[in-house]
C-alpha cells in the first residue's frame, strides 16, 4: 500500500476546540522514508482515516443542510387536507353506486318505524329515480317525488317529526366526524 512519494509526518497532532486533531504539514526536506515500517504503516493509516473522515463529514454536512431545508407543516392544514380528500372520495364512490331497491325498501320501513305514530299526516319523500324503484313494493305511506333529495335518500315527514335516512344523512355524518361541517340545529 505504500507509495514511493509518501512523506511521513514528523510533528505531533495538536488538538482543536471542536475535538478534531490537526496534523502538521510534512516536513519539506524529509524525503527519505523512515527506517521503521511500523511508523510508515501508522502514518499511511492515519492519512486513510483522515480521508475517510473528511468524506463522512462532507456527507453529514450535506445531510444536515437537506434536513434544515425541510419546513415543518402545520398539523391542522394536513388534517384538513386529508379530511377533504376522504370526504370527496367517499362522495364520488357513493354517487357512482346504484341504489338497491331492496335496501331502499328496508330503509323506508325503518324510517317509518322511527316516525311511529307521531302526527297524523305522514308522507314519504324520495328522489324521482327512487320512486320508480319502489313502485309495487306495498308501501302504505303516500310517496311524493322530491327532486331536492339525492338518490338513495328518503324523508318521512309527519306533523310531529321528520326522519331522514340514506346517503345524504350518512355523508353529512361523515362530514361532521371529519370536522368539515357543523351540526344542524
């Protein structure tokens, strides 16, 4: 491993304030190789270690500079972004899913039971597309098409209460849980 041009260090190392050792420059007049092969190997090993340390330090400084370039992101902004993305994706998926007539019929029965016998004038409001799905289903409530309701959503109205069920209600609950909407009074 020794090179013919190798000049060993003859001075001792001096410590610096940051804990690194500075080695003196090789003596200009010392061109003869030392008589001790151990000293020659030690000096050569020291040079290799210094070169490896310098490269490692350079890489560490590049890494520190890259880490300092990162800017912290406000957690509230990240939360809002994630919530809006989830809400939008769920709405797109729900909007693309066709309404199942059997499921809608079960929802109507459940909403009718919830409304119970409260009030006298009970009416079922559905989107016009859903009215066609429930024809001949034996629903005892008068069905009123309501274009304001999205497919898959229903509303049972009585004198004493209103019961909503379906996609819009579930999407509104999701928005509330994500913190994107405020609860209705």
